[in-house]
């Protein structure tokens, strides 16, 4: 059997056992416990073309990302491990204002921060709340949202609409101990 070129440890999203490193061959698997041994460039291309690495090609998620915290990082990192491309909609200042709220950090700084994350393929403006329109526009295969939205009327409706487009809705665990709202409240107390 030929000597492996590399193996991937998806849990940490890093290459292990590297004898030869090709930058274009960096791939993450869907299942954390799964490791792919690549024996040649042809074998890598076969696995890549047959989507052996990730279940979804393109995932979309959105957020204000004001007072960026570990909960934001967790959901974006976990979403990125399930797809080839992660597109993140960052809520514009005008859209935040429609709720009667305002962001502390400007939109320009928030989108710049999200774009700087190595596992985010593209950060885009979220100018309205229409997830269906965004999924059509960016040709999304799945949308990721925190599990605090599960079984709400709003997301039950989105699920029905997105299912008709062939878009899966994935609920990832919400980091309960921290939120931008809680951070702002703590700052106001002091």
C-alpha cells in the first residue's frame, strides 16, 4: 500500500501526519471522529469530487455580531466544519434599528471582523430578514441558526419555505452563558 500523503483530524480542523503538504488539499470532514487518508493527488481529487468531505457545499448564517463573543465564534466554527463554503450575513445598522435597538460597533467594523475569520468564506450585508431570498441568491444548501430559535413560529415557517427549495435548516447549540445583550447589560451596570 502506498504511503499516505496526509490525514485530517476534523475535530481541530488541522492536518496531521503530513509527509507532503499541498495548500489546496486542506479539507475538513463532516464527522468529527472521521479521518481521511489520502494516498495520492488522484485519490484526493476523487474524494473531493465525490463530496466525501462535507455534506453541504454552501451554508448561510446571519447575525448582528455586535460585541463579538465566544458564542458567535462557536456557531461559525461549527457551521464551517459542515461545508465547503460558509457565507455569513452581517446585519446592517439600519436593519438592527428596525427592532428599536442599535449596535455598539459599527457595521463596517462588524463585517470586517467576521471577514477576518479564517473559516468564513464570505461575509455579506444582511439588509432584510428574508432568509429565503438570501438562500436563493447565494445558492445555499443549508442554513444554520442557534437552537434557541427551534420550534418558534418564525423558524417553523422558514423550515417549510426552505424545505421546498431543498435547503436544510440546522440548529446548533446556543451558548447560554453569554450573549451580546448580556454583555451590554453588564457594561451598563458598571
